[in-house]
């Protein structure tokens, strides 16, 4: 469950870009541009928990292009993270990637056509690639070797030559690692290895479209495997899935108030909007919105503040068309700490909003 998988998408993207330069020996290779074929591609990351348990996960949805100038861009849609377990996917989205605020990773690279001048003759070669990855509000530049295989003049495969190691600290994921460890009661190695296999196809020349259309089966289509979809259920969730989601959202620490205030900060809106969607897919359930504080101040004052904060969240949800009869707000003050109040970090964790299904 260790995941700086952001790095891998970047590599992949870079690879694809390099590929494109290989089928021709000059800049004309980029004419018409290239498009990533996600159904024929895969992007995976491997993480380690409890020192010895290796888990392999991936992303299902990504899109990429290489334009006529050789500029490549790949977008990784982080909500499509697929661990093969529904609630683990939810943890990854809300606790680690924080997709309600950072929905995608973007990889960009500029390809030099000369790097792959000999690819038509070699058909396959390892090449260095420099690319930039934007993930979780952080932008970093990397250099990695990728293996480029020229399948034909209109199709290129790009893959990782060896697993790519990515540190969680490179993109500010230390807090996400801690949240995952607490939620799953495991110890996670704060780095991951990434592997990928990408297919990139040349865009169809507009001038040739009419000619191609007039010649049926002009070129045999290459059979490509389809990737599996992430395990997010469609439609309404069952009760277990609902309870699990509310428990996970209670651990995000992404609902903000001013010091001593019950006024919601605008930064809270992306998470609360995601909560609205989840509540709508859990019909018939009543949700308790619980407010909690640290131990600073009087018991009575903290109780009042926690109630006002719970009321503020309930009002926001109601304003987003969640029926009021499905919401209950309760203030617990400082009575249910989740961490010691003798440190600033402990007090921060105790100031929270939790969501539970009313039995």
C-alpha cells in the first residue's frame, strides 16, 4: 500500500513520446500527432506493507497525446486507482491521493527526434527520457530509461526497462501514508516501484481519411488486450460499503474551520461535495455528523463549539439537497480524543468531523 505511483505514469508518458520519434528519422514523424491507446496499455505500482507483503495496484483511466511539435502530455485520472478491493480503492482516493482536491497527475515531456533515428532499423532500443510530473500539487523533473519498440509505422510500445522507485516524500504523501497505516492497521514502506506498458498510435492523416474509407480493410487491425476496470460499484452502495466510506471520510482531516470558529473554510468544499454524492448513493441511511475538539478551553465551551461545527457541516450538506431528515448533528466536545492533547499534532487530530451511519 505504498504509493508514489505518480512517478510511474510520468515514465510511461515519456516512453510513449520517445516512441513516436522512432518510426521516422526526422521531425515529420510528429506530423498529425500520436494518441495513447489506454485499452492496450497498463500502469502499475508495487507497494510493501508489514515489511514483507507486496501488493500490486494500478490505474485504469489515463489519456495522452503527442502533438506535431513533439510535446507529449499524459493525464492519469487518480480516481481510477485499482487495488482490486473496493474500500482499499476508496482509502487510496480519499486518504492518500486526496482526489477530491487533486484529481489527476499530469506528465509532460519534449521529445528530440534524433534520439530514435535508428529505431526503424533496430525496432527496439532503450532510450533516456526527461519528463516532468505534476502530482498532489508538486512538480518534479525525472530522468529514466524506457524501452521503445516499433510495432509498425503507426504503432509503438513503450515500457519500463526495470521497476522505477518512487519515494512518497517527493510529493508530500507522508501524511497520506500515516492515514493509510492507521485506517488499515499496517506499516507501509514509504516508497513504491512503478512499471508500465504503453501503446501509442499515430493519428490518422485528415488528407487520407477519404482514401482509407474507400478501401475496406486496407490494413489489418492489431489485436490488443483490454485492461480491467477499477472496482468502484455503479449505482447505490450496500450498507457495508456505505459504512466503510463514511469511516474513511472521517479520517481525511480535510474539513477546515477558523481557530475557535464554526465557519466552514472554502477548502472544505471539495471533500463535502464528494460526501454529498456518497450520501445520495446510500438511500435510506441516516448519517450522524459528529463534531470533536481538542482539550483547550472549557469543557462547556468545547461542547458548544463542536456542536456548532457539526451544525455547519449539516447545513452545508442540506444546502446541497441532502434531505435534513437524513442528517443528525452531534457535538462531542473533547470527550472522544483520538490522540494525546499534549502535542500540537495530537490536538490537530482531535479537532475533527466524523461521519457514521445511525443504527
